[in-house]
C-alpha cells in the first residue's frame, strides 16, 4: 500500500498538465511587398528565379482572460489564378505570445519570384497554447526589424 501511495505521489509531482491549444481570430489581414528598407528583403540577392519578400500583417483577437503562448499563424496564400503559393504549407510563421484583447502582428514571407499577382490571403487563423511548448525568448529581446519598419505597436 505504501509503495502504491509513493508511486502515485511521484506521478503527481512529476506529471505536467498538457498545454491546451487555443484557436484565435485573425483580423484585418494585409499582404503587401516588404518595405524597401527592410533588411530581410535583401534586394542585392534578388534573381529572376529567386523569391520576393512580402509582409503579412494584421491583428489577432484573444478573447480569453489569459495570454496565449507560442502562437503560430496559419493562412492559405493564393496567386491570381487561385492556386496556392506556398505548396503544402499553411503555417506562415510564429508571433509568440498574444495577450488578451487585440494585438498587431507582422510576418515576412518569401514568395517565389514571378508568382502572378495580386496575391490573396484566405483561411487565416492563429493557434497557440495555454503553457509554453518551446524555449522562451528573453524579457529584454528587441522587436524584429519588420515589426519596427511597419510601425506595429506592442
């Protein structure tokens, strides 16, 4: 009996509750070419068969009372003929933690050069967790250059 209680106590002490997934709304989505001054655009590396830099921006709505952490944005990016631009890929990037309420975000996407435009975004959503599932960034980490260039507020 004592060994059973000891085993149960060990399980309770070392068992971590699973991080529950949360789906968030993505609003006011825009997809536009990256600003010319964006360091990620790398104009000196552009080639006819290379890639074009696009900025996907918008707002995420966390209607819960707690932050959602390790949040990823998912969307389907379509070309002028309605074909997917990013084959077999709907995860377009990570936006980190989302506090309750509305939060602005921006992601940089590489789109194959020569993709017929205008590009469209559909089925945009964000998914995150109630507890961290990845290594955490430091408290004093700076905002990304793209976020600064697009004047996104924290």
